């Protein structure tokens, strides 16, 4: 028999709800994070960093997208964005915006491609 309490199982979910981790905030200060923006941790984490922020910091040791951070730490993207904003405000991460899309193809070329595909 184990000594751990059995009042919580794997299906019960987290003890602390995600909105409580970010104190009910829905946005971080500053710009919002694009889902494919890349975040990277800088330096060493301070000793007083919360466990959740420390998890994000550790995941971001290597460049990782915002969406992948949410997957890795199993929290909603909205919560992760607020927490990333906190880390950015403290100078603990850098954020690289995704590359902008190039010029759009000419409409005439697209029509020719469609017509060519239909001809097959």
C-alpha cells in the first residue's frame, strides 16, 4: 500500500486552475505573442521564480515556438502567453517574431495552374 493520498487521480486535472496561475489576467503587458513566434531563455532563472514560470524557462532553453511551449507544459496557450509576457518583462526570454510572408503569387499564374490541373 502507498503512503500518497488517493483523493486525486490522473483524470481529476490540475489542483490549481490555469487562470489562478496568472491571477485572472487575460493579457500580458506589451505586445501579444504570435503562436509561431520563437522564444528563448536568457541566462539563469532567479531563485524566486514560480514553478510554472521555471518550467517555461527550462523548456525555452532551446528556441521553441509559443504553441510548442503550451504543448510541452500542458497549459492553454492564453495562459502561456501571459506567463511569457511576465518572463519577457523580467528580461528572462527573448522573442523572435515569425518571418513575414513573401509577396503573393500573381492571380493570373494561379488561374493557369488551376486550368492546367483541370486539364489533367
